[in-house]
C-alpha cells in the first residue's frame, strides 16, 4: 500500500512577496497556492503503519477451503456476519475400514474392520436419520413458535436458524460419492468445528457396523463467500485483494440487510 501512488498533497494559500519591480523595490504581497509541507512523505512518514486484520470462522491445520478475513472496517462487518449465524458448507471425505484416536486418517490406528456389507442405500439411511435429528435441534434452538406467521415467513426466506449460541447443528447432509472403501459427503452446518465433522464420519462408521476415518475437510462456502471468491496463495497481492473486497461488498451488504435489517 505504501508503495502505491499516493494522493496529491493538499494546497493552501500563502501570501508571498511579489517580484521586485524595475527599480529593485518590492511591490507588496501576492496570493499563491503552495503544497502543505505536512503532507510531504518526508514529514508524514509511511501512510500505512499498521492494518487491523481479523479472522472469521477459523480452519484448523488439517482443513482447507474458504477462510474469510476482514481488513480495517471489514472487522466490524465480520462481527455482523457472525451475528447472522449463516450456514457453512463442507465437502468431507471418509474411508471405511479403520478407526483412529483423532478420527482422521493420520491419527494413531485403533482398530480395523470390514466394510464390504456397506451399500449406498444403508449410508443414505443413516444420513437421513442424522439430518432429521439435527432438524429438530434447529427448530428447538431457533426459539420460534412454528405455528406463527413469523415462522412461515422465515421458512420461506430460508432464515430459520439459531440466532444465539447453540451446539453444532447439521442443516443438510448428503452423499456425493461412494466407492468402497472411500466416500464423500456434503455437509451444511452451523456452529461446527472441523473436528466435530471428523467425529460425525467416525459415528457414521459405527452406525454402519464398521468404522471410518476422515480423510479431508474442505469448506466450500462460508455464508455469502464461496470458493469462487477465494484467493490462491499466488494471488496474495494488493490488486487481487482490493478486487476481492470490491466484488464482495454488495453480497455482504445485501445479506446484512436481509438478516439483521
């Protein structure tokens, strides 16, 4: 930012001695616009000395995907977005046949099991049970009377969500791929951690009378932000970051107005 072209220095009016006449005598004062010395880089120093950068919903070291940062005024917008309690979406990879102490494929092996009996139908039945159980928890923590007009209007807008602290809630879960022993899920959730999602994979393995470990947790959406908005490491430069901020401003403003009014 400091290397970018700076704004032109301010101008102010000073009364300076007029050029001397032919007889060598000064003829008075004349008004002139001159730069304000206080704006000179050698006086002012670097324009930016520090930038406040805030982190949104965090990702642990074994997860990847969309990670939102706020710069300057964006820190307040991060807080406002957090208060919207927006849904996050993950793709979660799993591997049937073994269990580890931390539910990931890099953890210490605890046991090995068979998995040949697992079918897509059985897996989807377990996923339906998980979604149904979590849907009841969502309604309970949303603190809304489901028989009211307000509940109907919020349901139409897709805004039924807990507007306060709650346990992790899965709003939707489906199987994207099953090629034994590997499988991949898409999980929509609120107030989760990546370790919670790994534990879900472990519990799915147990429900199917087998075991499972998590091989990947990738966040593909965080509220209004998607993978299309994310910057790769090679794009971490001033112009790309400025473009990303400009491109996302309208989406953030629209979501805040819709949810927080």
